[in-house]
C-alpha cells in the first residue's frame, strides 16, 4: 500500500521541479499549507449538508410549493405483474415491437395493453413537479449562498484583482481560513450529492452522474492538495455566478410564472456566456497558461490541468451555442419550453435535431452540465 501511495503521489508529476512533499511537512509557526488530511472534514460536513437538505425540502421548500399550488401529481400505478416487472427492471423499459409481440403471446395480453403498462410503469419512476421544485429550490439556495460567500471572500483577496498573485511563491502559498472553508464546503456539497443519489428517485443518468460526482470530488481534492487553490477559487466563483439563475428559472417554470421564467432564463444565458466565453478564457486561462508559465514554469501535472481547462472551454462554447439557440427561440415564440432545460429534455431535443447516438451524447452533455465545471477545476 505504501508503495502504491508513493507511486500515485509521485512528486515529479504533481509538484514543480525541485519541490517535494517534505517541504510542506513542517511549516513555520503560524503558517499552514493545504494537506490531504484537511479534506476529511468534508465527509461529516457532507452528511450535515445532506441532513439540512432533507429538513429544507420538508419544512421550507415543501410549504413554498404548497403556497404556489404545486402539488405532487398522482400518477396511475401499473398493474402488478412479476413477468413485466422483471422485463422492465432487467431487460428494457421501452420494449420494441418484437418484444411486445412476444410478451403478448406469453401473457395473452393485447399489445396496446402492454404499451399502456410500460408507459404507466415509466411514469411511476418520474419525479413529480413538486419533487423537482423542492430539489431546485435547495440547489438555488445553496448556489446563491456559496456564490455570495465566494464573491465576498475573493473581493478581499489580492489574486482576484491581480491573477499573477495565484503564482507568486507557488506552491508555498499560505492557506487562509476563508479559502479553506470555501473549498471544503464545495467539496462537501458534492459528497452530499453522491449520498443523495441513493435516496432520491433513481433517474436514467444515475451511473453517469455518480461517476461524474466521484471525478469532481477527486479533482477538487487534487487541486487542494497541490495548492492550486487560489486559481481554483476563481474558477469556482466564475462558474457559480450563473448556476443559481438557472435554478431560479426552473423554479419559475415549475410555478408556471412564464414571463418570470423567460426573463430569468435570458439572465442565465447572459451570465453564462459572459462568464464562460469572456471572463473564463481571457482572465483565468490567460493566468493558468501564460502567467503560470512565466512565474512557475510547466511541470507534468501543469500540462494535465491546462488540458482539462481547454477541454472545458470547448464545452463552454458548445453549451453557450445551445443556450443562445434556446434564448433566441424563446424570444421568437415568447416562451421557454420545459423540454429545453439542460437536462433530459435538452438531451432529447439535441438528439432529435442532430441524430447523435444517445450513449455518446449523454456522456458529453452530462459532463457539460453545471457540475462538470468543478471536474475541470485544476
């Protein structure tokens, strides 16, 4: 195990030249550097955030949904049938004509009755509008709070006004309490998302999002351990700037306040494009690629992290194009349709428009959703 750990945390890969892990082991009095052990705090904090989410959705979001007349729809349950249930859970949720004909002969049912059963069974697994409203209200509250905290913290930080401060004396940059709390809270939130996947209604993208959250947690942790936290906070804040607007637009959509929904979605689109096509490349990428090269010099993990950031920029361009199309159609038609949200509906819409295979596009679009921003944190 020790040999494996030494191989994984190879100093020649993760750290600049002539820097070792031993250099961070015994700092001067009053000086603190990021350490892997600090991240263990995120686990109990994640459980706390998960508990707060449950209480929030029950005692705050739920009553808000009731006031707005958003009720849980009572979907018609499918008739219990062990044979069909086994097909549904183990074979397919949408049987083709050949499978339907085989089941019709086996059960002596009409094909139309089978189609109706599978439709009702699929609807049972869909989250209700009230459930989606409560989830979006929780995300809106968290994203707004974490963005506000991050912005206030960075407002007082010198590297927000001069990005070269991200690389002066790197990697021997002192860890401040504000930076530590910001990073650990973001990390804990993604741990809580992993926990909640096992209690929420299972969706089609369960495995993809689980792997995605796991990668997010890993990469945020790596960026912290090698002390790229300063530039990491800038990336977090830039991307948090639009997340809460999307959730606010969803809330308005679920409450059927269409004009407010349209306005918020246009605001989200403007914030998304402004932060990810202007601020991100000209402020952050300029710092990670050119200023860091000048002040620190490249090393193996530097190439990896900048490659990820460039891939992220390509995804920003594609995603901004999709959002711009939605906003343009909303202006032309006067309505942002629910099927155009950047989730399953966006996936179905994009598949229909461009005839791309669902497996490959699902992987791409899910990595392009809001949480992927943190996967490429470094």
